[in-house]
C-alpha cells in the first residue's frame, strides 16, 4: 500500500495544483483503504476457514472451533487499524512534498 501511494505522488501533486485541499486528497484514499479492509476481511476469513475447519474437525470432531469469536474480532480489528494507518500515513507523507516538485520529473 505504501508503494502504491508513493507511486501516486504526481497524481496528488496535480490534484493540489488544480486546487484540491489535503482533505480532498485524503477522502478517495480513505475510501480505497476501507474497500481494501473489507476485501481483506472477506478473503482472509475465507482462507482461514479453509484452514480452521479441517484442523478443528481433526481435534474436536466438530467443524466449529471451541474458541470464542472474540479472537477473530481482535485480529480483524488489528488488521483494519494497521491498514488504515498505513494508507493515511503514507498519504500524509506523500502530500508533504510540495505540489510543484511532486509533478516535476
């Protein structure tokens, strides 16, 4: 995510030269980050089910693990916070570059 946002430095510079405020640059990146979090949760959950169900069945004879769902929520929350912090932190660092220098070669 950091590499993708850093690669968009010229795009952010052009937006700022056209009159966009930093908040207007952050908004689309925030939406992209939220979509990334949702897709990551969906596919990460599907991948974890593919690993957890056979293991749980072998250990307990049931497809559902004995642990509470709280650990799942903690892991999802940590992943969401880290993803959004990475997106917004990289964007903040990228738009600190003056717009003229960001657009130039």
